């Protein structure tokens, strides 16, 4: 701008920061004054065709531009072939869109097309993947200059501020209605900064060249009053077109790579607008900015009133006098700090100090909900979508399952049709990589029951995942079916059995025959015992609890029996020569297999027979031997007398102490309460420990600490009490204690004495 009056110039450039309530109000006021006959906005031109939908959008929303030919998920093109341009209610670009839509004024986006941006991004990613030497080149060269990297920081420092965000808030975002337009001063200030940093280069030079070309085209079409809303940094490059020859701009844009793209609107969240999310143009507190924009009168009073309401809902005592004193404190802090209006720092301190009486835990209840002010926008039904997105939205509406931007727990009773359909939808989406719901149980369903527990949270990126999944089908069911079949084609045995279980949960009856056929082939040819053991649990659960349409339960059970039989045969050779880490992993596999065998009823005996055979072998690592004996004891396959005999052999003087400790660790894994209920077992272990020399005891101590440290506090107390009871019944002839070395004990006695004296004082 920078000229006499905006209504005498054809072009008015409004330089803004991309998200801020003061900027948004200033843009709305400037547009009301200028009365433009066309509005240009920094953003991808691909979105020009969908600006008519603005009236049906509820911010926060985002423009999503993605490749028109959807690539396979997991490829470079799928990872880099999309981009978001977010808008909140307090974004100045959104204010310009609303102004133009409400007055029937044409509006266009004037930034470099996403077709070029995405193409460049894909080229860089592919070059990096191939190890190209120039793959690390930055977009443009903005970071080459500190001025370019942070122009607001330069201006803030010149104004005497040490915080660029606070400076911008004070001079722009907290301005009230009716104040003079800030845009001429902003453009002049940025022009001065740009003069120090030198001409723009790289990608930003191309962006500004395209903006100027768009502006020239609009003027050539005959528009008399053009308003341009762009980032403040670009304002000087657009207000004086004569300083930039057309031929130079044309040369900059020649030969740029290009891809075919498609644009749409998607819901967005305040959390994704926050700086903490990693968004480059993010703001510290979207909730505060939204509040400033929607409550311009008495914002401090209203904010603290809302904070008091939240605290009362949480059962905290907050009165009207707290709110009054909080307002006074926030305003006083603003005066002391020389700020025109209290900001988020001042109101947060007032909430903590007054409303929460200095208790940080109480203050966190407010800050966590209000500073971000999480909310999820919405888009109208006629927004361009892939068929898969439309099918999901129809299912969400039919099942009354609303996507929300915060964590929500959902408990489902699968005996009720509507709730079972919700479960099926969530499982199908997980097959497509859309983690809207995450099971709160380890296996996705409480095993053998009719209840499921989920944690739901919708993220904007899930729309991208749906678009990536579009090649697999037009509905959630067909896409999930195709995806399962594709995964199964190259999957190993454990993955196949997990897919079988997921087919049951997601009711993908059309995919199940293909998965079962592959499962049968893999089960017959896979000789890796760990694969077989990993594959068995989900298959056993599926055979026991599967009830999906078209499921051949007898087939599932037959394959599970085949796997279990092969595990039983290969169990002994598989454990030979394992080190401690491998033995620990194998113990977990044995536990999972034991649980799975229990689901196969009549086949459980064959498994315990294999464990009995394994328990009697000397070549079995101590940790595995101990665990196997514990399983057999808990199953009633070993009598108490025989168990004590085996423990006595394991703890005998002829056994290497480290093997004995490993045997004990495996035996006690999961629960040590057996020592509380069987004093003879406890006595055997106690006697073995007392018989060790100091050197050997030191060697096995880490293993013993690991074993008993895994027990809970109450469990350790019970074991300690059992040891005390056993000590009380022993004679000195049975157990000889070493004399106390008073010299070595003196420092410990002195320390305890000092602690006791300090506590009594």
C-alpha cells in the first residue's frame, strides 16, 4: 500500500501474519473500506474452484491439495504428495474469504500452485531416497539469512522487545476496533527489513513472482479495486510491480516441475494450529486467539469467568471474588510490563495465583483445556470427496459416531447390533491405516467376551489416509477387504493368523477364504518354531470365538491343531543352546502358546505332555526349565512333593549358581505367592541362598534382584513375612547366622540415628 488513500489505487496489499485475531479484524475493516471488486489471497490456486463452499464451512478447516492419481500407500509420492493450508475463525485469510463470499466478490488464491510445490517436494524426497548429493538443499534459501528467518524478531528487537511474539501481539493482534489500519506501516517496516537482507531467492522468489503474475493478470482483466491478502514479508514485493520486470518473473517460473493435483476442504483442529504441533505458521495458544476474536469486549473478564466455570465443574471452590481479583491482577501485570492489554501470560498467571491459589495441579485443569481450546471444524456434504470418505461419513451419521478432536472412551456391548456395527467400522478403518479408534485391550477385544473398549480421537491426517486408501475400494468394507488380501499375499505366518483374527473382528467374510488358503499353505511349509508359536494365539482365539459370516470354524481349528502339533514336536530342539535374552523371549512365547492351547480344549493335553518331556531334559536353559515346571505345577501335572524335589535338584550345591538363579527366575515369573503358600519351597530357596559363598552370592545377586524386583510391593511384603515366620521356627543348629561386624555397621547406624533425630525435631 503506502500511498495516499486505498480507494485511489487499484491495488491494496494487506500484509498479515497467517493466524491472529487483530490481523483478521484489521483485514475485515480494511476490506469494508476498500470495497474491492476482487480479492486475492495467498494460497494454492487449485482451491479457486471450491471457494463457493465457504458459506457452509465451520472453521477450523484446511485446504487439502493432493495428487490426482492416488499413489500406493507407503511410497514417496504418498508421503509427500499432499499439503494442508489451514484456516481458523481468527485467520485474516478466512476473514477475506468470508468478506468476499458474503458480498459476492470474486476471490482467487495467488500463491505458487501446489502442483509445483508437491512436485518439488517429491523430487527432493526421491533424490534423498536414492542418496543424491543435492538432496539436502533447502526450499529456497531463507535460512541463509537471520533476517529472512525471523523478520518479526528483527522488528521486535528494534522496538525494544526481546520476544517477537509479544511485540506482534501488542502492535497488531490486541488492537481494538476503530484503530487506524496497520497495513501501510507493516509494509514499510518489511520493506526496510528486506532492504537489509537482499533480494529474495529460491522457492520464495518463485512464489512472489507467481503472485505478481497473478496480480498483473487480474489488472489486465480490468478490475479497478484489487485487495491482496498475503504474508507480511511478501507485501513489499507486491505493492510496487514496476520494480520487478515481467521478463524476470517469467524466467523464474519457467521449467518448474509439475504434477496433477486435486483440492478439497477438510476439518481441522486448534491443536494442529498450535506451534507445539510442529506447524511452521503455528501460534502458541489458538484457544486464546479464538477467544480474543469472538469476545472483543471485556476479553479478560470473560476468560477468567470461563476458567472459574471449568474449575467449578471439576469440583474446585471458586467464587466471584476470585474472578474479580484475577482480572485486577492480570490488568496490573499488563501495566507493569508496559503492555496495552493483558495477554495469555498475564491471564494464565492470574488463573494460577488467584483462582487456583497457587496450586499448579489445579491450574493445569484450566490451561490444558483453554489455551489450545481444542475444537474440530466441519465441511458441508457437497464438499469434493473420494467415495471412501463419503461412505465413512454416511456410516458415522448412521451409527451416531461423531468424529471429535479430543480423546473419548467408548465401551461397546457386541450383543447389540448398533454397537457391534460401530466395532466393525472401527476395526475396518484400522485395516486401512485410519487409527480413529485404538483398542484399550491388548488383543482388540476382551478375549471370549462380548465387550470392547476403545479410545477415539479424530485427527485431520486421517482424511489423507482415507484418500490414500481410495484405490482399494469405494466403501470402507470393500477397501478393507482388498487391503487384507493385498497384505496377506506377501505375509509371513504370524501376520496371516493376526489377519484372520482381524477379519473376524471386522466381519470381512469376503477376504477370509483367501487368507485361510494362504494360511494353510504357510502353516504347512514354515519350519520356524518361533513363527509357529507366534501364529498360534490369534488363530486359537479365532477358532474359539469366531462367528463371522462365512467363517469355517472347523477349518480354523484344524489349522490351529496342525500348528500346535508341530510346535510340540519342535519344542525341545528349539530351546537348545539359547542364551539368557533368547531364553527370556522364548519363555514369553511358551506362555502365549500355553494360553492358546487352553482354548483348543482336547489338544491342551498334547501340549502339557510336550512340556513334561521338556522339563526333564538337562539341556534346557535354566530360565525355560523353571518356567515350564511352574506351568506344570499350576496345571496340576506335578505333585507338590515332586515339585520340591525338582527345586531341590535345581538348588543343589552341584548346580552352577547362575543356572539355579535363572531356574528360580523362570519358576517365579509372574507371581511369587507360591512361596507364601508352600513354606517348604521357601525353605529350600532360603537354605540355598545361605549356603552360597560371598563370591557366588555376589554373582547371582543381579538375577535375584531382577526376579524379586518384578513383584509388586504387597507381594514382596507377603514373601518377607513368610520368611520371618519360617525364621521363628528354626533352631540355631539349623541356621547359623554370621556375627554382626559393629565397625562396618557404625556408619549406617549413625545415618539412621541422624534421620530419626531430624524427624522427631
